C-alpha cells in the first residue's frame, strides 16, 4: 500500500497526515487508527484510507496490491512510510491479514494490525450523503482561518456566510469568524481565495 503524493503545486501540504482525524480515546478503539477499505468492483474499484474521531472525517485514496486485505493500518507504520527529504514518494507499506510492515533505509518496522469487536463506521455513506447535499463551496486558506481563530483567542469558532444573489451564500464575500462562546463583540473576517473549479 502507498499513499500517492500530490503533484507539485501551490498547496503547501504535500504530506497527508490521515491520523490527525483519528481519535485518541482508548475507550473507542475502533476510531483510533485509520481504516483501509476498497469500494467498487473491477476497473472502477478504488481503495481509501478513512479516519474519524466522530468530529472529523477524512478520506485519502491509496494504491494497494490485490492481496492486501482491508482493515486497520497502524499509525506508526504510516508515519514511518511518509515522504521525506530525499525520498519524495515515501516507502511502500506491506499489509498482511495480521501485520503492517514498512522497510526503509535498512530498518524494518512490523506492527500488528488492530482488530475491533465492532465495525468501523460506514464513512463512504456519510461522505456520499454530504456530497449530495452540497449547495455551495467556499475556498479558504487554512492558515488564514487558523490565524483568525488565534487572533480571537478562540479554539471553537462559528463561520457565517454573507448572503449573495438568489438567497444563496456569496462565495466572493468574506467569511465571518466568531468565537462559539462569545462574551464581547470580537470578530474576524477571512476572505475566500481564488482556486480552480473542483472536478465534476
């Protein structure tokens, strides 16, 4: 298995960290590691790594071998395989029914794949349902949004969108950023950025 590296471009995050969307709650072990799942059949089959902590859900397309089984993929193996300076493609992860293995620079890391008593959430259905309900999109620079939250001293923020034509939110007006627990009139505005149209 390998996580494809995006082609060079303006996005400053060439190394995906899917584990950022996993849970750190040991009482919910089914959410503590990314999960590999194949979808579709034949030439239309795709493989994805999913991760969720019930607040964030993330999906990454991956390349897998035919004999690599679906299931949990240990975070420490993914970290070891991640692209580095001098190795922009990253290392290959080998998956068996019970083990996840990565070999790099003469070092071999072999970790047991987790088993869960309950099924991993059906993330594909959740994403499909969300995409069907999508009515508009706004492109934001995540650094600007993060800095706006820090400027307000807030860890939880509310985003509000200015109404445009046809009673729909405008994608050209600033996004209003406010603390969830607001005790004064602090506020921030974050402007959308120009970006290519998403693929259909």
